[in-house]
C-alpha cells in the first residue's frame, strides 16, 4: 500500500499548522505507524521543531533530484523520519508532480506522509492537490477563521473539497470567553471542527521548540484522539460550502442560489 498523505494547510500564518503536524506525527508514531514529516515551509517551522534530528539534505535537494528522499531523511526521537525545509521554497513552489514523484520514491517503506506547509496560496497548490486528507488548523479569532474558510475555498477550486477531514482548533486558552465558546460551539455543531481541540498548553511550545522535549501524556492523548478523528471522520461537504460563503461575506442561502 502506498503511504497516505495528510496535508496540514492554511492561508494564514501562526494558526497552529506546525503544532498540528507535530501532534499528528507524534500520535501516528506512538501507534506504530511509519511516519515521515516533510517541512514545506521555507521558514522551517517543523524543521526547527524537529531540530534534534541531524540535518543532512533538505527538501529543496529532493525536489530538484540532487539527492533521493531516502538520503534526506533525519531520525527524530519521536520515532519519525523528517525532511528539513529550505528557504529557496519561498520562490520555488513544490508542484503536485514533484511531490507525487517524491512520495512514489518511498515505495512501501512508510504508512503516513505529513506535509507541513507555508501559508501562501501558490505554495499550497501542490501539497493540497497531492493530499489524500487535508486538515486545516485555526485559532478562534475572526481573521483566522476567515483564512480557514478561504483555505476551504481553495480546496474547492482545486476540486479536492471531499478530501478535507476537518478543522483543528488550536491554541485556545481555558477558561474560554463567551465569544470563543460560541465560536467553538458553532464550528462543532456544524460538524466542521474536530471534537479534539489542541488547547493552549506551554507543553506544546516546549515540544515544538526543538530542544528535544517530547509531548507529555496529556498532549499525546489529545494527539491520538485527533489522529483517530482525522482517520475516520466523515466529511460534511454542505457545511464546508457554507463555511466558504462565510469567507466571501455572503449568507449561505444567497450563495447557494448563485
Ligand atoms: N495548542 C497550543 N498551545 C500553546 N501554543 C500553541 C498552540 N498552538 C500553537 N501555539 C503557538 O502559536 C504559535 C504558532 O503556532 P504554529 O507555529 O504551530 O503555527 P503555524 O501555523 O505553523 O505558524 P507559521 O505560519 O508561522 O508556520 C507558536 O508559537 C506555537 O507555539
Ligand atoms: Mg509552521
């Protein structure tokens, strides 16, 4: 069986893409899956988070066939393999064909490929087109939610809407304000958000800081619940369409009649 590709995508920075990638990687490795995490963000969020892994070649070398994917793999104490990013990805957007070739080169050695991405439309096209599953992290503020809805809209343009598994709510402090609580309830009731929230925790900051702290039991438990939902959850396509129309500033009924 070829490895399954999960792309973690958003058009907005700082919404928890790297934290979500890290959580899914940790959960999958803990469950015995063979995981490879590829950092496609030129600022190197996930590469920094996985800094303990010794860096050899980067994804730029692999994309341009200077080295094979096998030669760019780094070992991380989580039990995953990682491929580091490179700043040249700022101008050089990975294409669907390049990514398919790379994943194809992994043959049957891996169960899961995680793609952490750059919040920039041209660089999201390849990673979203190649994904078997797409998850969209968001913080609970209006700008982040709007960016999440625009990201869903991008998936619709690429005709991969049905591959969206849901929205990961991240970085929410407890106790929640009433506004935050009502935003979260709205997302959950519509079926868009996963039930698992990656609640604000200093543990996430430590785990992804690259200093080698591994997630504690509580973070791992959240991660495992999230991975399970990503694996089995049905996709509420109508809710996704309504969410897109929210970003376009139209009410769902208006949008539906166009
Ligand atoms: N659940 C959480 N608990 C604590 N901190 C969090 C949580 N989620 C995200 N953060 C913090 O918020 C910031 C942004 O998170 P992260 O790096 O995961 O987002 P990103 O979408 O990958 O950002 P970028 O677009 O810059 O790559 C980081 O400082 C991260 O540590
Ligand atoms: Mg990041």
